[in-house]
C-alpha cells in the first residue's frame, strides 16, 4: 500500500473504470483504476477504493498515550455494530470490505483541530507522518474507540491474473517490482 496527496473530502477519479479486489475471506473492495501498466507481459494496476477507508483507533491509558489501530478480526467483529451505529449518525455507512474498513457517504469537512498525525514505522524504514481526519468516537464495554479516515488516499497495487481479475501484490512481489513501476509511472506522468 502507498499514499499520495488528494482532497480528502471529495475525489473525482480520472476514469470511470472500476475493478473489485477480493480477499481470502471473500470480502470485496471496489476500486477505481488510477493507472495501469504493462510490465514484462503482466498488467499492473494502481487502485483507489471507491469508498473512504477508515481506521478504528484505541488509545493506551499510560502517560504517553499511543494510538493503536484495531486490526484483530475478533475485536473488529465485537465492536463493529457500535462503530456502524455511530457512523450512521453521520449519514455514513460503515462496511466490512476487503483489506480495509470503508465508509460510504459524504465526509464532514476536515477540522484542523481534529487532525491526528501519526509517525508510522515498518520494520525497515521510518515512514513520513500520516494525517487522519477524526470522524467519531464510541464506547464498547467501557473502552473508548475513535474512527479516523486518512487524509492521503489509500492506494493498492495489484496484478491482473489470467482471467483479468486483480490480485493484490504481496509485500515481496511489491518490493520486486516497485522500482520498475515507479520508473514507468514517473515516465508516463511527464
């Protein structure tokens, strides 16, 4: 996954072409095809979800509060109905989609005072700080949760299989083709 800059409250895709990513559990995620490239006989796609991705966050209770993204499927299952209800109050529909939770509807305008900036790290590198727009909070069993949407788009890289269906690239596959894809994307955008 990768990020790039966009207007977070309203985004018009460059084309109307859409595809559906499906995960191992059978959930689907509809995406706009932002860009497609053919590399060594394989067609690669840069995809942007048609709905807004969201993250559910819980804060640690210690002095230096740290945000933890809720990724455990069992915990998401337990809190999903409460999260769905609070999103409905904002006229947003929370969905259990492949690879990320999403909301359908019109996001409220971003409030500068409610922007969360996190410095996310992976095992190899320190990433740039990411900004998230606060949407709502809710309680489940006396634990407070907050729902945010990233201000930068959530992009997926996929490869079309023999049937023309998109398959999300594994981290290993992405690392192998990333330099080539970046070079080709840069060349095509000039």
